[in-house]
C-alpha cells in the first residue's frame, strides 16, 4: 500500500480544484443577496489562483484535464459575475426561475467538489456522475423552457430580453459544469 495515498488521500491539484469549486459555490450564494462587489473579489481570487495553478501544471500528468477543469471554473465565475452585475445594474427582480437555476448550479458544483476528491471505486464515482448529469439535464430543460416562455411573452419586452440574456449565461454555466465533470472523470490520479 502506498503510504502517501494513505495519509494524503487526494493530490494537491485535486485539493486546489475543490477550493476553486467551493469559491464558485460562495458566488452562487451571493447572487441572491445582490453582493456584486463581493462576487467581483471572489472572481478575481479564482482567476488569479487558477492562473498560478495552470502555470505549475506545465509538465504534470493530467495537465490537459486539469486545464479543462480550470477553464470551466473560470468561465462559470465570469458568467456569474456578469449575471450578478446585470441584475444589479438593471435593478431586476430575482425571479423564481433564476433562483432555481442558481440552486441547481450550486448543487452541481457541490457534487463536483465531492467528485474531485473522491477516492472511491469507479462505480461510486459514476454515481456522482449520474447525479450531476441528472441535474445538468434538468437545468438545461428549465433554461430552454424559460427562454421559450420569454420569447413568446409579449409584455415587458425589454425586461424579457434582459432575462433571456441571463438565461443564456446560465445555460453556458451548466455546459461549463458538464465540461468540468468530464475533465474530472478523465483524471487518472
């Protein structure tokens, strides 16, 4: 048995990815509170730390998978920052659907943070993957329904256009989360 694996059940890289995911979760918690300045600080922290993390990966095993994961994390953080800014700037009401989508994203991020440090058998990892894929499919369906509803709504054209843009960004967040999931699933350490 490898002593290092016994005392350090997951690599430093996986621990860093988990920290990045936990920071994203913090951002999702701050969106309903309309804390745009705190979100900006968290996004800057994520981006700075990811840039440093990626530089240290240059010749490491699984570097391409880790870069796929960190790209997804950066994309989500930027999209969430943009959503937060748009809601705040336009003084938009935080509607029920957007709240549901943010909660779905938060759940996926929590599952991803568990998956990245999972040292369990492949079967158990696939259990996380199945749950993530279920949330992903549900969120994409909700997003598409919202965009269809908004495009058919004749009242409040400008507000509907703004929400349509936000739903597009949320959809991109879910796609990036799915890319993160694929990257984590491809890691071999």
